[in-house]
C-alpha cells in the first residue's frame, strides 16, 4: 500500500462519524505468542462492558444492541492467533459496521466513545516506511514476496521462477530473465522498493544485470535465502528490512526538517501549530505519543488530528525511542 493509499484509508475512516450514534474505539495490547493469550480476550471483554455501560447510560439499551451485533462478528472471527505479527488491536465499532486494525506497536488498553473515530493509534501505525517487495534469489530459483502493511501485515508471493535447463547452465541469463519478469509484472505496476535477499556472489551477479531502478542499493540482506520460508520466517526477514527502511525514512524526515528550518517553514509552538493547521498550511506534522497532551484533552487532540487529515497533512506520531527531533513540530507549506 502506497503512502497515498494509507492516507486515503485514514480519511475514509472519518465517514464512520456519519452513522447513528457515536463511534466506539477500542484498543488493547496483544500477547498471542505467550502462554496465556486468553488474557487478551479478558481485556477486550472488560472494554466492551465499559462501552455497554456508557452507551446504555447516555443513549439506550436498544442502541447498544446494534453495537453488540457488530461486536459478535469480532468474536466469531476470534482474536489474532500465535501466527500474528501484531502487537496491538484497534477496533472501530458503529451501529452498522465494525473494523479491526492490527497495530505494529505495543499499546495500553483503552476506550474512546465519540462521534469521531480515535485517530492517534492508526497514525502511529503510519510509520515512515513503504510496503516493499522481497526478492529471495538463488542461482536456479527466485521467489518475489510482497510485504504489505495495511490492517495487518501480509505476505503475498507474486512470482515463483525456476531456471530452465539452458538458464541453469548460465545463471546470468536466468538473473536477466528474473529481472525482466519482476519489472513487467511487479515494479512497473506498483513502484515498490525491491529488496534483494541473496548470498554475496548472487547479489553481485544480479546487480550487474538488473535494470530495475526500484532495486535498493543500500538496504539488502546478504544471506542464502530459504525459498520455502513460511509466514513466520518471512516475518522475521521482513521485520529486519522494515526496521532498515524505517531508519532510512526517519533520516529522510530529519533532512526535510533541517531544510524546512533553513527555509523558514518550521514551527514548534503548539499554539502556532494549531493556527497553521486551521488554515491548512501544515505539510508535515511530527508528534510523539507523550506530546499529544500539549494540545488539550483527548477530544481536542482528536479534532486537531482530524483537521490535519482532512487537510492532507502528512502526520507522524512516534513513540519516544523512534524519533530524535524535539516534537511537536510542523513543516509548513509556505514561508513564515
């Protein structure tokens, strides 16, 4: 999913506020790989009980029944199993829909009931890294796996290529064929970074013949890949790549911030940031989880984030250890 698509998905969530009744936003940590994952269900049930009490008190039992009908779908599907990569779960419930979003960071359990969906958890999920393609390459075989970060992390095998007898005799010919097939069937259509996973010799040989500009020169894994890797093995490999892409994304953001400071398109005062969001002059907004409160209570912060989302602002909310610039800060579209 491209960054543009991610932003559109977040905008689409704002349509949830148009239905009858408020949006219930439930969020909780997940522990599916631990010995007692049933604790996650206990936590979820506790949040649902709190939501039920609040809805029945503020609205009616009848309205709660509509929410309960939607929540039954969540329990029918079950919480993520031990195969998940998720560290948390975000659930948006309305009287006529339910949306479940896996989170790629640890979160403390909470409940938010408001006409608008709670935005900060899904914005933290919006890390500065793109989806990407993994090319697992050996001399006579290749497997292209697409790694997508949407509601959950997915791994889709796009291509599996085996060398012909002639190509086995000449690996260079095989590598050229692999490169051409990836270009025509994947890169040219979706423009995602291509990450090469191969031993040192095959890395060098493939890069000599490749004409794919999406092939990353700086981010790679020099190992003998397992072309039959299962989901969990792919997950470990993808996480290593994702961490490198995130680091590169943060470095690019740092450069963007430095350039904005020099061009006088940079502000850090909360009141100035609020004013500039109101007039849609914030191109990029950088926050950390512990600085959200400088803008007010939960509802005020959510309203501010909604304005920024509608204004097509690029928003990053980092946990402390992920970001070094002093937040909050904003990069403006115009010079101060």
